[in-house]
């Protein structure tokens, strides 16, 4: 397992120790799980900034595909 050294401010380290004592078996487990959670939260990707309703998009496409030229109906009657 790779190891690394990390420098934390006294306040952050104090919070880390309290959290590790209350929620985890060891500081090593706390560090691993907290870092993994942070990485997972950081790697959130935005799929679409402006999500569109698929039904509306499909309806718009159908409207343009099936629309007839209104002028052609009048031309046929003449």
C-alpha cells in the first residue's frame, strides 16, 4: 500500500483526530475513507448543464418531421 506524508494545520488535525476516535477503528482507516470520499465527491461530472425533457425534444423533432407545407394544401384545391 502506498504511503504519503500530509501536513495539516493544528485545527484540522485536531478535528481529524476527534473524528477518527469517534467514527473509525484507527487513524489509518479514517484517513483512507475520508480521502476516498473526498476524491469521489470531487470527481462529480456535469452531464448536461441544461437538461431537456426527452419527451419535449422528441415532440419537437416529430413536429418538424411531419409538418406539411400549409401552402401546398391550398394549392391542391385550386
